[in-house]
């Protein structure tokens, strides 16, 4: 399969940060594209798409939504690393059990392939190897990462038991347009929002925590390529291949915005691993994917988008 033009595709979580960008990427590139989410608060972004309102934890609406579709992109997640740790049972009920119901529906409805958005930043825990490759043992230190890992294992089980084809993308700290502060997740989006509104940036720890930040256009390209992939690999790291500290992010944003930045430093958190950097060679070799956007250019685009949205309700609208 060299393109998705003959495939009917549905994006679950289409109104979230990754979902919106993926829908914009896939528009016109599939046989039919459906966007699925709970409700639309920023309708113009996805204007013209087949929108289906529903909830991951409603088996009837999920089954109806995916009926007749070949490829399912599963981008829904209802928690953050911090919130998942606060209520682990709710995280499992909402994300793991909801996904199991989705997988059952995929098998019943004859879905050909499911692409799952996992977490390159949390699933490895404190990694023993930097950069971290896909075969490193996963010991997450957040409930969020545990849930992602559980879903990955269930995908393997469903392929073994029911022949449900799947791919997992372990995405490292994506950033870019449509990343809001509503879920308190995405440090670059949060930093930009506070800079543009004149508020101090909150930094947990001394700012040396380093992450593999990946521009969203590159991430959604990887999702499309994963849907087209026919090889034996199932799990792929998607990152920039470069770790950058929070202090470096702040200095770069100061240069781009030309704005004075006030910093409020707080005690470090247990959920923050010291460094997260992914080995992306498998994605490069098997998917033909590599990050194409220079980091500073991605930051400029993100800042410019945030400035244009400063007075728009759509900047803060989030659809899950």
C-alpha cells in the first residue's frame, strides 16, 4: 500500500493537539477521513471534515464510529503524567479499559490496522541507555507511562489472538500549533503562553531536565508513514534525536520573542526523569522517516501561531 487514497481512515481524539494536526495532514490524502471526539469547541479548524461526536468509553459510539473504516488512529488520552499518578484507577478505567473496548470493536468491525500514540517521554522511565532504543526494558515511573505500556502489550495480544494489525509510535514531547494549556501538558506550549501573556514561567527543578522535543509536522508525517508500513516492526520511537534542557528552551524563546522572561523555580518532581532522548534509527530505516524541521524554526512557527491566536477562543478550545 503506497498511499492511503483507497483507505477509509478515522482519527480518534481529532480535536486534541496531535489529532488536529494529523487531520490537517491527512485531509485529501485518504479515501475518506473521519474525525472523532467528544465535542467541537473550535469547529473552523476541522471545517469540512466528517465529524463524529462520541466518547472512547462509550462502546456503542466507538463501534458505530469506526464501522466501515480500514485504519484507526488512536490518539485519545484523558490524563497527564501528573494527573495519572494522582488517580491511577481512573487513569486505567478511562484509558486502558476504554482502549480494550476499542480493540474489541476493531475486531468486530473488521478494522485492518490501528496506529497508537504512545509516549516516548514516559514509557521508558529512567532509561539505562541514552539515546534509548525501542528494545530497552520499559519501567515507567508514572501511571501515565504504565497505561501506555499496558495498551502496547494488549495490542500485541490482539494481533496474536485476532490478527489485528497495529503500529505503535512512541512520540517524544511534541510541540507546535494547536498545543493549548488546557490539559497542563506540553512545556513549550505552556512557556510560550506565559511569555506572551506576561506571566512568569514555572520551572520545576533547576532547569537542567532535558527532553527530546519534536515538531508536530514531523510527528504527524510519522503517523501517516506508520499507516502505510508493511514490515515486521511494530514499535517506533519518534523524536528529534537531540536532547535540550528547559534552560536552553527558555533562552531560545527569549531570543525569538524579544520579551523579558521571569522565572519561578519550584522543587523538582518525581515524575520528571533527568533526561529523555530517543534513538530514532528504526523509524529512519523502516518507515523512511526522519525529523525535517529545525528546532528553532519549529519554535518560531509555534510562537507565530500563538501570537495570531492571542485573541481567539480557538487557541484554548480542546476537543478530546
